[in-house]
C-alpha cells in the first residue's frame, strides 16, 4: 500500500513539474512559475561562465603560458646580472682603464688645424735622415664614422739604413702615422742609375695619418646617416 502511494506521489510531482513548463510565454519570463525561472537562471549562469572562459580566461591562460615559457630566459638574465653586480667594482675599474686608453689614443689624433704641422713633421723626419723626397703628395681625405683618414704618397731616395731609421721615426711620432704598400727598389734610369752605384735606393709607400672630425663634419655625418636611414625606410 505504501509503495503504491509513493508511485502516485511521484507521478503527481512529475506532472506538477511538467505543468509548470507548459505554455510558457517567452515575452513574459517574470510571470513564469518558480521552477522555469530557476532553470532559466541556472542556464544563463552557465552560459555566462562558458562565455567568460572563452573571452577572458582563455586569453589569460595563453598569457600565463607565455610567461611560463619566458621564465627560463628571465632566470638566466637574472643570474647574469647577479654576476655583474657581484663583480661591479672590477667592471668599473676595467671601464675606467678602457676610457683612459681611449683618451690616450685620442690624443694621438690631430685636429684639422694640426694636419699641416704633422705633414711638416713627416717631411722633416725624412730630411733629418738624409733622404731626398722625390714625391710627397697628400691625397683625398677619406671621412670615416668617427675620424678622417689622409693618405700621402711618398717616394724617397737614400741609403737603406737611413730608410729604416726614417720608418722608425714615423712610428715614433706623437701622432698616429702608418706606412702601407712599402717597396724598396734599386734605381735603374737616368741620374738614379748613378745613385744606385753609390748604394742609394728608392722607397715608395703610402703614409696614412688620421685626425678628428670637426663639429661641422660630425654634423654632416649625422645628417647623412639620418638621410640614408630615412631613404632605406621609405624603400621598404
């Protein structure tokens, strides 16, 4: 008897629940019975959670994964900077030594106004060793990023040991001068042939000296670099 009563009650409850979902007006959800309204609220909540996952949480999950992938590189960077911090005193000392060395080298570069004096020093170095200049011709100035280079074609005649002493004098000048393409030959024609019999030789070389760029030249370099950059950017 109790079992039959339970079946009847469940059947009546099922019919009651089903009856609340019949004939619902979608335009008047506020008038719905309790169960349909609760079901609609639950479905809406689930929809909002799912939508939030795809729109917000999914992007944040991607960002989280990206940051996790960066973690090893950041750890390596941290170790590197930590090592630098530990050796900061030594690194500062090395930096100061490099700056002093650069300053010392810069002092060996003449300014534009000092070039004439340097050319005179090179000429006097040859004359002082008893050499005879057959050619001393400064070439076209070549402007680099931070300095200018002046090639000088030289041709001298004299004794071998005097030429060696002249090259040593050039190396010992207070300003930087280098010799390139150096050749020493025996004179064979004209008056040089007679000189050859006395042990005289001919040396040809290109002496290169270097100087600072003045402010006007540095400004021109910057303007040219900016122009080239703008041009290359425009071509892209």
